[in-house]
């Protein structure tokens, strides 16, 4: 397996929530917009206030790529796999593998979050289709 992520202070809440099978986003305390990637100030209103809130994990595929060639020995048995940019219902985008889809995947396809536990960390992935 590849090296696990190394959380830092801004990303620690995200990784800790994934370990609990929750998806956490940052929400600006001034304008209320959500973001998945920690930044020092809100990109829309420049406020530095932030809350961490649970997302429901439902979204739609914005863009995707299917990987057919392994990037190294730890991934050789995993190809092909699809990685997508997902528009979450909360209004921000996240990146993750999408499983259980028929080729070709399409923009706007519904997906929902799932969590894959590795030895020392938890990965965010998505399953194709609406949550049942």
C-alpha cells in the first residue's frame, strides 16, 4: 500500500472524521459557504471564521478520469479505477474514487460517500447511484 496521508493542523478534523465514517466540511461563519479544502480565509468573503460541519455525502459527478495504468506496484492490482470530482449537495467539490458504475460514467451521475478503512487511515470513496 502507498504511504498514508500525513494530517497537519488544518486537515486533522477532516481525517479524524473520516476515521469515524463521517465527511466533514468547513463552513464559513460569515457567509455560510462550504469548502472541502482548508484555507486560511474564505475565498468568497475573506472571513477567517470557520465551523466544521458534517456533510451527508450525496453528490453528482462533475468530472472524472479512469486510470488504466498503475502508478506503482502498490496500485497494480487496482487498475482500472475511476477518480471523480464530485459536487456535494452542500455546494463544494471533493475528489474520490467512484465504484459500482457502468462505463461510461457521465456528468451529473448521482453518487454517495462511502468509507474504506486501511490499516492506519480511512479513505473517502463514492458509490455510484442514489443512496438507498
